[in-house]
C-alpha cells in the first residue's frame, strides 16, 4: 500500500466526519422567502398586539424646552397636538412659565414605542416645524433626526455663507434635496431637521455635513440623481455603481494674489563683512546715559515725553487757529488775471493752434475798430430818436386838426338851434 493511497483514505475520513448542524432542525414557519423579516409592522391592538401584563409597569415621560418666539404658535396649535396624542393614549403638557413641553405614558398606553414618537414630535415642534408636518412622525414608517451644524464651522461669517449655500437661491437647492431623498428638510438656526425614511435621512445627513465641510451640495445632488436613475434598472440592482458615479477632486485655488517683490539691485561683491552695528550699551555709552542712575534715566525719559506732548499741543492749536484766520483780500487786477489763466487752461486742444496768430494782432488796429463801431452805434441811436420825434409830432398835429374840425361843427349846430 503506497503512501499516496493512505493520504487519500485519511482525507475521505475527514470529509465524512464533518458535523451536520441542520440534521435535527425542523423547518420553522418563518423560514420562507416570501416573508420580509426587515418589515416593521404597525402596532394594532385589534390584530392581537398587546403587552404581556396588559399595560406598562412604569410611567415614562420626556420633556423639551422651546424658544420664546414659538410660544404664541404652540398655544394656538396645542389642542390639535393633544387630540392626536389622545388617540395613542399619551398625555401631554405645555408649561409656558418654564417654556417646556412634556409627554407621559398612561395606564391605557398599549404601544411601548409610541412614547419615543411623542418625544420626537415635541422636539420637532420646538425646532419650528409646522404642526401638520410634525404630526406625521407618529406614523410607523416616518423617522426624524435633528442634525446639529453649529459647532462644525468656527468662523460665524463662513458658517452663515455655508448654511445659505445649503438652502440655495429661493430654496432651490433644499427643494431638490427633498425630492431626491423623499424627506422633509428644515434649516433653522444651528440645526437642520429631517423627516422621512431611514435611507433618505442618511443621504440628507451626509449632504448637510459635507456642505459644512466646504463641499458644495450640487455635487452630492448630481450623485443622488444618478443613483436614483440606476436604481430603476433591475439589471444593475446587485452591481457596483462606482463606475457610473462622478468623482470630484479638491482644487486648491489661490484666492490671494502672490506678493510681487521688487528685485533688489545686487551690491558689488566685497570680501570684507559688514560693519558691526552698535549694541544698546554702546549707544548708552555714546550718549552718556550709561553712567546715569535709574532715577535720572526715568526723569530724562519723562522730560522728553513732556517736550513731545507740548510740541504736539502747540501744533494742534496752530491748526485750530488757522480755521479762524480771515482770508487775504486780493486786488481786482489779480483776480482778473487768475480768471484769464483759468479760461486759457480750460480751452480745448482745437483752439491751441490759433495762439500764435492772436499774439501777432496789432492792438492799435483793434482800438480804432472798437471806436468806429461805438460811433456808428451812436449815430444809429440818434437817427432812431429823430424819427421817433417826427412821428410824435405828426401824431400830435393830426389830433389838433381833428379837434378844430369838431369845434367848428359844434358851433354850427348851436347857431342853428338858436
């Protein structure tokens, strides 16, 4: 019998000696492919859901504080909240003095998990979520999470910018995120409240934290859109999607412009080192301060300080007095010269080429021309005045003639009557 044959026999014995753990195991009623073990069934007392003792042994309670600006709204909405919780046999209390909301279990409470749902409800109401939306948390398929973003960014201005980036222009980014994750999202102060299914809350949480870490939410939204389209294809259900998803790399963009340093002129090379600078003690020895006592040094420094302060006060007083000084009166000729200079400076470049021609003009010729124009104007004025006199005489004479004719007629009439 060879060595190989003995080894083969030993291997067969090892295989046959393996324990069969399922030998005496019977099939259980829940060992079926049609049953979804991850499904959360709602609590229904009518279907036979009940606690072992019939009721809870101890009373459980949860309380939360709310800000003062929510007081008015909560007072209006509280009757709706109490009615909704009474259906599940949960008692609630609104304390306006302490600014708190409390929920309790009662003896009639049959569902042990409803108290946790009631706790989430008062937390959401405190975080400014509307009442009708917050009441949806009492359903078994709805979950919530309050993400704290206040401590993720140190700089306040940067935090405000990133929070606004999450909301987007007119809330567009937040709306897109809600549609993709199928969750209700509300950004309020230093927290982000999310309501929806477990998968959607996880995705929303990742986007919010990435946004606070300076990763723009648009990149994650694009990623979620591709994932939603891939989920529709049953062939790709069990495959790796990493080849379809985009990868975004960080880019270190220099925001500040690099400093432009001026090139220094190279000094001529010398083999000797530069002269040693005088130390503080050397300076004191030169000035004689080294041999003074501590008291004398302080007195000297104080005197120098006082001199400087006096000099500054004198300068400031002089500046203040300048405002009250009357302006110097200037002669008319100087003012005219200044105005001429200003007008010459303000002339356009098109007239500059005529300066040489104007300089060559004869002043005597200009004077004679001015005199002739003045005399001609005087002559015209005299002629006009003569014409006016003649017209007035003519008008007056005509009126005199008319007056004489009217007098003669009157005399004739009077004579006839006589």
